[in-house]
């Protein structure tokens, strides 16, 4: 089936979304609902000596105030990267210790939101403050070399291939440069929000998430109850981007308050609080040394990184997993270090390692092209590879060169003049054209899929995957419609909520490559089960002919080479994904971005009127939402390159510009034409559907393409993001 | 949220009476786009709100008069921005409204309330743990040694360097606008230039209005400088952002020679900033690239950089120069 392209089809939830029909957790406004508001710490590190909640308790309508004095029996969730479920290991409001500014210190619950907010404002704490460090540059910072840390190996060992240092020392052309990436926050439009209610000892949690199963099992651990007594409902999340990939710190607080009050509790974490109470993209710095011969063959790449983590967790990095594999470079050495800072634990913000790594490497590759006087596209094509430089294995598919060739043609790259500052737009602006490539591991998770056909023709399908707006419902519909010949109106999808199939973490661009092959397999299982009946009848007619009210089939699917034991992780809410290295091959998605920037001559504002992006994500299942994903990734790249920075005042810790007016995301007026195309060639080696991931790779390489275009326009190499007007004045 | 009472006034006199007799915690409420925001942040904590957003007549405006343009204080920013006569005859005024906030906010915000918009200084808005003399007089200023990229380079003091964030007031200052206000002791007219105060040692006092004085209308003298005008706003994104630097300029050209010029700066100062010295330097001369640049330099001559905002002196200089050239093309 993977040899047939899928036709364009409407997004199945589009009309509900534009009409406001789609309901999110915070829309829940049932009678009797109690409202909870968090009070947060104003120091960057230390201890709560005394907390005074008397004034909060006296506010009319306040029903409950929880501080660490009440909650010290609550267990920690465990850290996602340490065998647990939480975005960080610590659970706020369970001890007087303050690890970062903005950490919750109390929860106030009231009959209405206004009383709860007033109560939270009246919480008073006396602190014993301790010295804190919040940036990579802090003097005497605690720097942990990942290779020497307790983090599991070989996953977090330094990546090496060949003799990079010797090859670099001997290289005819050497490029050395330092890059900086600021902390950034995901800011999905749906804020972290939970409605928790207990009925007959069973807890139901309404919360937009990428990982319902982790919420369920994590809450069970924290509350000391069986997971079977918890249901988590997340039929649709309003964006995740990695922020909602695990159990958040506020969820158990809402559950505990609901249990104590014996009524449902809604807790919405405010936008300013989200900057401090969930994960973010850590600050990082990158030193690149790139060596090449005079013919333009890259022979050595050394990539050394320092990345921010918290004092209480090691959030590991894998920047070099990507940088080692962009090209066929024989000599590679990575070294990744973590810098402990007094912040909440950072995490996986879209293309968490790949975007900063590609920024550093792809800017250097552009510099190399200029040192050689070689066209940047031609240089990249000449350094492409068919074998993975780290393992020596072949790629299951690699259409990077195709992405570059198609993108160059579509963009009109042959009209580019090489000389910086040599192209002008009609309005007199400096025009710059830049290119960069990106890649992202094609991971796959274990999954169970269940399909039920009723005699009336209705189809119910469940698989472990979450809809966060990326379009997975539309993709699944496409497969069910094609495979079973059912009308879309007869299909019910049960995804994102526990109590059906295990709702494994949807992240790392493995959603489609996990859910779609499973959907195909379970469809095939259903068709096989019906094979004995006359084929000229419809599926439902065959069922009726057999006198069956319904037929239900289930398949269990693992990633290639995954051990059987992974199913235990799947059913207990732990990460059960693998990739990019599978037995016998390595899998990545690829992309090439071509960017036009214009630099206004007077005030030096940078605009991005035009982008062409060509991606290889294997077979495209849902052309409509895939194009939207790719455009969305480009917009993320524009934001990351030119606008977004979470500002840090070292004196206070925390983040300063914690709202959507001051955290500068791109707006419509900042976005010009984004022209996207897909290679749409199946990767049958990875799975029968031929699909690889798309969401994250879409963003990888956009930032360096912009920086390279700025160089082409101005002759300036800018190596710290975001690039803003002051950098070009 | 702190409890407060809300009442809708029937007419102007009743509104003023209610605010005057209500005492210190009583405030006028118009569009609410600033006040509600600051109440949620705890930066404002009124006890009584007197809603003037539905007062009859306050929302009207007339841009057709031969001697002056009259804008009711209750007119919505979006309605005035779209006025075709303003767009054609006084583009700087229209642009200053179009380039402010977002369409949703402009649909709610009133012209009078917009003049009184308070600073976006993160230390002011953030509250604890930040020191802020504007929020808590005498507590200090966290911005002076902090992230001051957006803070004022003109008109600051030891006590405060918070930028006046508005756009509309900057354009009005360039056009010698006045505001008619009414209070319990009667009505008076204040030049817009005198409405906002520099922080000095009392940054918590931002305007020359008494607490119980209400802006009724804004009047702009009709002038031949209207048509060759622009509001040029440079910001971190192309919409929904405050100015890193902005310039309202208006020209009256006789051939190639400047007969009269107006220049006001936004985003750079603690109040709407008229640059009269820069204006004077242009008069009687051809407006060349060099003259425009010199005017920009004159406008920023007394600017004082902090730690992260020095670039905005150069940016402001270029913004003024560019704005002059845009206005010249409209002459």
C-alpha cells in the first residue's frame, strides 16, 4: 500500500476548531467546580522559613490552602529521564526547599477563581535565601561532563568516529567558531490546566497532554493508589511542543485538593507561572571545529557543548547525535557537558537538540563554502553520504540530496550571486539567500492498536497516540478510509485518553511512524478475520451475515529490534521508543530550507519574505496536515532565529519576560510565503507504511538558513540567537 | 483578585462626582485594556471603579473641522485609526493608532485611556521580588542595573527609567494637541506636552491630572503639516509589540525647503518626547539625507545609555531620519 500516495483531505477536526466546538480541560465549567491558584516563590534558591496562610484562609470563598506543611506526605513523581514520570524529580509544595524562583509554595482553592487568586496573593513566606546561579556563564558553575556522569551509557556517552582531532589538525581548511542559544519557552496556546475529580475512589483527570499514561502512573505513584483507579482524558491538547510530555507539577496538587474537598477542582497555571513551572529549552553554547580539504571534502568535525540543567536533575543532551550525521564526515568527536543552574529542570522543546546543533554546524558549513568559494548547495551535495558515519550502517532511506535539489530549483537558487551584499530588492533592501539542511531521528514506539467493527458499520479505533494539533486524527482517518472503505462519519477514534489502549508518550516525531503502521496492521487483521465470508458484501454486511454484532481485533507492535520486555514499559507509562539506530540500518528524516531575508537599509530590520522547504518524511499520509506541520516548523525556526529569548536577570533568577506580549513570538505580519514540498517516497524498511516523522525535522535548519542569508545580505556572521536589530546596526 | 466595586456612570458630572467623593481608591474605567491587566498583576488595586465607557457623546470624533480635529476621549482606537480623512490628511495620527497593540485591543481601548497607558517595564509589572519606585515609592529601581534593553534613554532619573509605551500620545505631541479635562473644580485645558511628567524623584506620579480629573476630549489644531507626516515605529516584530524606537514627524515643505517640521520620539523616553531642537535645525534648508541624519542626531543628543540599550540611541537616530524621508515623499 505504501506505493500509493495519499490524496489531500480536510483536517477532520478543522470545523470544530474554528467554531470553538473543540473543548479543552480549562473549558470545563461544571457546577460545583472549585478553582485553584498557585502562589509561587520570590527567591531563586533557599528555604521557606515560615509560611503564613492565615490571610488567604480568611478570604471569603476560600475552602482550602495547601502548603508544604500539609503536603509533606505526597511522594515525588520521579524524573522522566530517571525512570519516573515527572518533567523534574522534585514535587513543589512538599518541602520547604526552594530550588528556583517561581516554584509553587502554596495552592489556594476557592469557590471562584477571584477568591482563589486573592488568597494566593495573600500567602506570605519568610525565606532563608542561598546564593544562586542561573546562567552558563556563572562564575564557579558546576559543570558535569556527561560521559563521566551517572547518565546511562552508551546512550549518553560522547559520540566518536575516526580520529577527529588528528584530521582537524591536518586539515587544509579549518573553521572554528562559538555559538550561543538562549533559553526559550514552548508557549503552547493551551495553558497547563487540569480538572481533577474523584468519584467512588476513582480519580478522573482532564488535562491536555502528550503523555496520558505517564500522568496516570505518575499520579498513582504520588498518591499511593493503583493506576487502575485513575483515568486521564486528553482527547485533544492545544499544542504541546514537548512541554506537555510528562507529568506536570501542578496535576497532583489539583488531584489532592479535589480529594480533600470532595469536589472537582480546576487548576490553570497562569502564563507567567508556566515560564517557571514546566520545562523549557535550556541555554546552550557550542564550539565547532570543522576541517576540510581544498577540494571541499569535510574531513573532521568536533562539536563541544555546554547546556543548562537544573541543580536537582541532569537533563541530558544529545546534540552530537545529530551533528555527527548531517554529512559523511569520517572524523567526528562530540563532547557534551551540563551546567547546573538554579532553575526548574529544562526539557524537550521542539527539536530540542537538533535545532541548536544544526544552527552551529550549518553556519560553519556555510562559512566553509565561502572559504572555498564554492556554492553552498553544491558543497552540501558533495558531502552527502549513504552510510551512517557513526555506526557504518546504511540509512533505511536518505533523500537529503533530493530535498536540496528540489528546493534549489523551486527557490530559484541558480539566480543567486555568491558575493555578500551583492543582491538588492526592488525597495533598496539588502537581499540575502541562505540554505541549510536538517535531520531528525526517525524513531518508533511500541503500540497496541484495537479496532472494532459493529454490524451497523460503525468503526471504533484506538491506538497509543495523542492529538496535540499536529493532525494525527486526520492521518489515522486517511488510513482507515483507504484500508476499510468506511465513510469518515462512521469512524470513532479513541486516542489520548487512558482506559483504551496504552497511551504512550507522543513526542520525538514518532507519533505517525508508531500509530499508522499499527493502524494498517490492525485493519489487515480485521480483513483477514472476515476473509472467510463472501467478499462482494461490505464489511458490515459480512458481519451481519455471520450473525455477529461486532468484531474486535487487536495488534501489538514493537519497533524493529525492540525486545518483548518493552511492552511492560508501554503499559506502565514509561518511554518505550527507539531509534535512530535499528538492527541493520539507521533512520532519519531530512529537510532542506532555502530562505530569503531582506535587511532594511536604514534601521536594519530583518524580514523573511520567502522560504522554500522540502522534506523527506517517508510516505506522507495526510498531505494537508503535513504541509501545515512543515510550515509551522519553519515559523518556529523564524521565531527561534530572530525573536524568541527568555530573559534572565541573574540577580533574581527565573525568567523576566514571562508573558506573550514580551516573549516575542512571530506574528502573522512577520511571516511571508512558505512554500513546502515533500519527497513523499516511502521508507518500507522502517515500516510497511513507509512513514518517518515530520514534526520536529521541520524546524531543524531554519535558523542557520536565516543566519546564512543574513550573512549573504550583510557580510556579517552572527552566531548568537536571536539575531535582532541591534546586531546589524 | 482584590475585591472592588463597579458602577456605571450616567453622565460626566456624575462620573466625576463618584470618583471625587469615592476617595483615593476610586478610579475611572474606560476600555479596561490597561487597568484590568494591571489589576491582575497587582500593580493596580482600585477599590471602586467608575465605568465611563458608555457615557453619551464621549465616543464621538470629528476630523472635518476647519480649525481643529476633535476626538472624544471615549472613541475607540480602531474606529479613529480607520477614519478615512485622518488616513489621508494626518497619516501620522492614523498610523500611531494602527501600529499600537493588536486589533482586539484597539477595538476595546479608548483614546483617552490610551494616553494614560502605563509602562511595560517588567520590573514594574512583575511585582515581588523586584524593587520598583513606581510601584512602591522608595523601594529602588531594579531596572537600572538590570535588563534595560527596552528602557528609556531620554528623561530617566536615578529613581526610574521606565519607558512611556504609547504611540498615539507621541503623534499628538508632534501636532501640538491639547486635552480638555474636567474635575470637581471645573474644566481646564492642558497641552499634551504637559500631560505626562518625567519621573524625577516621584516616578509614581505619571501625569499632571488630578485623580478625579477626567479627559473629555483631545483637540488637534488643523495644520498644513498633516499630510506630509508619518509615525514610523521600529519594534521586535511587525505587529503587537512596543516600540524600540519610534518617531512621529510632520513636514511643511516649500519646494525642496523645509518651512516647518515636527519631530516627536516614542519608545525611547520616559514620556512622549518632542524634539524641538531637531525641528529647528531643519527649517529653511533642503531636506537631504544628511539633514535628516543630523536631525536624528540632534533629537537623541542628550540620550544616556544604560547597560543593554545603547543601540537604541543609534536606532532612534536612524528612525527619525527615515521618518523624515517618508514624510517628505508624502509632501
